[in-house]
């Protein structure tokens, strides 16, 4: 485990230290519920992890010089898709809020999109992926899982250029192009499409010092009223539930069983 994780673990509170009723309900629904298993998605994940076919991959995080490399599907499935625990959180967030419109940046093989869809079957999900070969595999996976997901093969930048000014999103999951400038830019460009009830989820907020800086600054954006740091995911809320903003670093109670409620 790395230094960032120890820092997170040391500072993390449990649900019992949360003040706002809104964040308490969030923590209860997302962090303290028993795991719900989705054998169809996890069987597919295991199949992808064993798939040695090769594809030409384009790295869209590499700026103007888009790097093309040859890799296996197994390698992508092992290294760049969300861990089952993170998928479980995404499923529960989607299930708790029942967002009408979901936007995901970074489809990869479609595993996190599938969990978001399972949580809220009535949602319209749009997921954006720059790499055309990965995009094709994700589409095959959505058909195999019988999921209706609007998947778009585009760069995040071009998608944002083309988006209608009237388009709002209820849940946004940013899971790609993890650097300071890109994260800040995408957030600013998405702002006009947020409602007060929108939930913005950022992946890999402690992955690098750049991402930690972006997370700290976004938490303090004037639009943000509360935030939750779950180490892998950072979640931003814009709803003015509290007169005082509340920012929490949270961990499921079972990992800090001594952090209980001492008084009401
Ligand atoms: C970490 S993976 C997404 C994982 C996926 N959300 C999951 O957990 O199953 C990030 C994906 O974003 C794509 N990506 C990164 N930067 C991008 C950009 N600027 N435009 C479009 N796609 C991009 C990459 O090709 C990669 O497939």
C-alpha cells in the first residue's frame, strides 16, 4: 500500500462522524450495505482478463501526440478497469440516486458503465471512449449483458464541443485522462450541464500529486457544497443541503470498527 493510502486511512472517518443528514444517508446507502453480486458482469470481466487477443490501442491521455501501442485485451482488463469494490460503489450510487441522465468519460471495456446501468435501469447512460478498438469491444459487451447504453466513440474534448447547451446530467463519472489540467478543464466545461442535484464522481483522485491537486481545488470550487473522499473515488455534491459545506474522508465502518458514535 502506498503513502497516499496510509494518509487516507489515518484521516478517514466512518459514517458515525458525519453531521449532515444528506451525507449520512449517502454513506449508509453506498458504504454500509451488503455487497450485491452481478455474476454476469464478473464472469465477463474474468473472460476479458483471460483474453489474449491483441488490439492497437491509442492513448488519449498523451495529448496531441496520440500514442499507439499493441496490447492484449487481458492487459486492459487487468490494468485499467474499475476494481469490483469501486464498481459496487458505482452501482450503489446509481441505485440510491436513480439519476435520469448519466454521463461517463472513459468507457474502456464497459464494466463500470454496466454497474451504473444495473443500479438504475431507467437511466439514460451516455459513455464516451476515444479508442475505437476498445469502443467496439465495449459495445459487444453491452449487447452480451443486454444493456442499452449510448456509447460514443469520441474524445472527451470533442464530445464537450458538440454537446447541446440544454443538455443536463444527473450523474457524471470522470474516469479517464487523469491529469490536473484535463480534470480541471472537463469539470469547468461540464459545469453548465450540472443541476443542483447532480453528483460528480472522479476516479483516481490520489493516483498522482496532479490528481490530488485537482481534487483539492475542485472540492473548494464555489459550486461544491459537500464532498466525500473514498480514496479511489471522489464525489462532489452541489446541493445546498447545509448552511456549512461538509467535506469528509470516509471509510466503511468495518475497516475502523472503533470509530463509533459516542454521543448524539
Ligand atoms: C480508466 S479507463 C476507464 C475504465 C472504465 N470506466 C471502467 O472502470 O470500466 C479510461 C478510458 O478513457 C479513455 N480516454 C482517456 N482519455 C481520453 C480522452 N481524452 N478522450 C476519450 N477517451 C479517453 C481511455 O482510452 C480509456 O479506455
